[in-house]
């Protein structure tokens, strides 16, 4: 059995502004750094053997906070990057709707068939995500691993773990520094936690 703690990165300024980040390399906001520190102080397991992360700075910074707690280094994995939003990167919802009136309806209602201009499809995203997960599971039998990534890619991993069709990808919430726990065995997957944010209730600097 391999247990993977999947974590979304902390808040960025573009999260606050409602801009689609995709693979644009945006840093954490001050609140995002605080969220990552709270996550590290109140991580849901006592032992982690390895830490992997998307190589984008918002994920790597979040991952390093946790890795430091366990005396580990972070292994960057480009294949864990967020969905490539193509021409939509850096734009807000209203800006996208103004230029592509029907696109965001497909984005939320039919993500499995969505075509983002010069971007990536959800089926392609899930394919590269699951290839990365399969490799990590193979590397760490009978171990617990932390994997840091992004909202859309984590949703595709979780829909696969839950045997859900990709068209339901947006039924899963992923807040900043949300924690998800999935175990992988030869018999399949078990989802132990979704979108956990209990660590954020603690005051900065407290330890339970």
C-alpha cells in the first residue's frame, strides 16, 4: 500500500484577483505563505518518506514548508503542473466570457470535451497526472508520500480515484492548501480525505 497526501498550493495574488493561472509561474501571497506554514505545523500524518511537487513556484514554496518539517527535500515534477490554460492565462472570468462567450459554459458544464484555445484538454491533463501518480506509487511501496500540485490537476486525480467521469470534475472542491488522502493498493484506491482544511483554523505559530 502507498498512501499519498495530495495538497493544493497556498493562495496567490492571482487567486485573489480571480485570474486563471494555469502554468504561469505566480508566487504565493503573504496569506498563502501563512497557509503553508499552518499546514506544515499541523500536517495530517506524523511521517512522510518523500515529497514531490509541481515545479511551479506556488506549489514548490508550499511543498518546501512541509518538507522542511520532515527533514526532506522536494523533488520537482513538471508533469504535476496545472492545466495549461493557453490563451486564457492571466485573464479573469469576465474577460474570458467577453472574448469566448460559450467557452466557460463548456468549462464548467462539459470539461471532458472542452477545447481551450492553444491550451490543454482535461483528458490530456488527467493522462499526464495519472502517469505521474503511477510512477510515484511504484517508487514508494508501503510508504507515505506528499504530492503538491494545483486545483484542476488534483481534481482529475481525485475523480480517477473515485471512479468518476471527468465531466464531474468540478463537483470536487479544492481550497488553497486543501489536503486529500488516497491509498493505492493492488486492489485499487481508497479515498480517506477530500479538501481538508482543518489546519487553517489554528492561530499562526500554534502547535497542537
